[in-house]
C-alpha cells in the first residue's frame, strides 16, 4: 500500500501564482505606495485591498481547493 502524500494546491499553479510571489507583490505594492506618495492614508487605502487579496489567495484559497475535492479528482485523472 503506497503512502498518500498530502495534497498541495500550489503544485498546480504557475510560478507567478505561488505564495512567495503573491506576498512579494503585496509588499512591493504597499511599500511602493508609501515610497512614491508618502501619504499614510493613501498607503492604507492601497494596503487594505492588497492584504485582502493576499490573505485570500495565500490562506483561504488553498484550504478551499483541498476541501472541495477537485485536487483529488485531478490527481486520479493524471496518475
């Protein structure tokens, strides 16, 4: 009996949609806003949607993919 590896949704995403690239993009956008304008309320205005986007794709999306069963059916089709 083979040991089943835990499902990794990041395995099915391109390099530009990996956690490191999402976090790096978020940091660049937020710090770029501050460095460019140096207005705190504008940086906060940029940071809120960027952090929501980052939080969804880094923390919530992988769990949704694992729980949905889509990865299991995809894994069976390609094995």
